[in-house]
């Protein structure tokens, strides 16, 4: 289940914490299709919805998912605490940091941080 919200005049599809596990391209394309249908520019997916393989860069799952979002020009926000995953992986910490420097994929702690980023995105 997901709901369309407008944050700082930007349409954002907010996915619920409960729902299908995002494990690969198929689920990513489902989210992208839903976002496109509803006119969203960003999709916000809680950390809990991602398969554990997403957080193991060697699996390439994160890259495949993020590439699909970029290909369809829909922003992706991974919302929630990823510290459990980054604590054991310097590569993942670096990946999260690099993503957060860009304008396509963000790893954000909470909805307030999302509001702040989207306010800055239109400035």
C-alpha cells in the first residue's frame, strides 16, 4: 500500500512499512509504475521493505534497483535507520554517503529529514 503526498510542491509516493519485499528489479518496476501512474517524482520506501541482499553491495541488488529508478527518472528514498547494515561494511557506508550527495537516491533517517532535503531540492 502506498499514498501520494505533496511535500514542498513535490509529489512523493510514500510506501507503507508492511508490504511486498523489495528484492529486485521486478518489485522496483512495480513501485516505479505506481509512482508514474500517480504522478510522483519520488518514491519513499522504508528500510524494512528491502531484502537483506539490498544491503550487501556484492549482491548487486541495490545497484540494479537504483539503476531502474534512475532510468525512469524517479527519485528513490530509503527511509529509516541503516546503521545496522553500514556498521559492518565500509563499502556500504561510502555508498550511502555518495548517494546522499546526489539528487537521485537518498538514504534518510526519517520524514523530517525528507522534508528538509526536498525543501533544498527546489531551492
